[in-house]
């Protein structure tokens, strides 16, 4: 008796499918509406962000409006050297860094704290009411905010002027006292922008897996432990990205707020790079010199962004690139 062994034929080998590559015309046609929606944003950046870079070359020239950019004399790094050797440079740098540091180390963490507190509210109507109240100040202009500050701290009849002087036992003019300039700037910044800054953190908190909280509750973790070991680590990447962007803006203290709050009596602590560019460039007509100051500030901000991003990578945190 003979046994027949049947050979099972192997399935035909499939060749790897070639990637479906569209030509650029097909890609543009497929995403035409998305590209159409992007056009206003692209136009904005091209007109107001990239095209003005052409005029940045006047920082290396003795710019004369009647001669134009190309006709003005090329002086190289002279304006930068004049700026860094200016006796006002140390004072401007110190004032700018102190105000920026207050915003970075006090106002920024308060935004995170407020987002965590709002996230812990369980009554929806209370949560929405509080959110609305803390968002409203963001929509007020700095002119309105400074005007309100002037009314609150007006000498003689301002409610905050009366309260603080009664508590301190003094007769201080807070709006003109150099020692009170930075605290007032910080209070305005916190009141105006802290609530609005919580939006991004609340969006990040909404994506936290709720099963982690349930498991932590079963394990006996309290509310503070859940915040410490679940909530904060879950939004750490968002915190790092915003911190990097905030660091890049460390020399941009905000022209409007500082300019409106400054006066002849507090000018020693109120002068920052932004107001200095305005006074030298617009009021004194030193266009090339003020452009050099602004360009130096922008380069420092770019270096800080790359440096902070590098540090974040070194500590195994997500960067922005």
C-alpha cells in the first residue's frame, strides 16, 4: 500500500505595494479648501513678519529717510557697539530682567495653580461662573487697566490708596513711588492674564485619563496626591512648551503697560528695552540705533528659545522642536 503525500502549494508571494505618491497638483487639489483657509494667516506672516525683515538692515546703516535704505551709509556693527557701551544699558537690562522675572516666576506659576483649582471644581455652574469672571479682564485694553489702577490708587481718595496707607501708616503715592512700580505691574499682569492663560492648561487637563484617578482613589490616594502624581505629570509637557515660549519673550515686557504706568518720578525703574526703543527711535529720530536695539533683543530671545528647548531635551522633557 502506497501513501501519497500531497504537496500544498505555497501562496503566491505578494510584491510590496508601491507607495501611492501623488503629484503636487493632485495634493493641492485635494487639500484646496484647507489651503484656502490658510491663505489669510500666510499673508499676515508674509506682510507683517517676514517682509519687515528687509528693513532690519538699517540697524547696520546710518539711515536717512531722504536717501532710503540702499542709499544710506553702511556702518556695520557701530550701533550695536554704541548700545552695549551706553551707560543706560545696565539699568535697562536690570529693569527688563526684573519685570520679566516677576512675570515668569510668579505670574506663570499662578496660571498653572488657577487651572488646577478650576479643574478641581465639581459643580459645573460654579466652575463656569468662575471661569467667566477670570476671563473677562483679558479683554480689557491696557489703557483701561491702567486707568482703573489710577482710580484705585489715586492720592487722597483712591480706595486702595486709603486702605494701604492706613495699614502701613504712611502717605505714599503708589503711582509715583519707584518701589511700588514693579508690584503694581505684577498685580496688573496677574489680574489681566492669569485667567486667560488657564485655557490651554484646562484643555490639557481634559485629556487626562480618568481611569487613573479612579485607580488612585481605590488605592486610597487623597486629592493632593492625585494632583501631585497624576494631574501635574500629565500636563508637564504642556507646561514645558509654554515655559520655553515664555522664556523666548523674556525681554518683551510689553510696551503699552510699561509706558502708560511710567512717569517722571518712577522712570529709573520703569525704563525697559521696549520703551527705550520708542523714545530713541520715534521721539529722537535715531531710527538705525533703535532698530539695532530691537534686533539685539530679538536675537537674545531666539537664543533663549533654543537654549531652553535644549535644556528640556536634556531632562527628557518634550520640547517645541
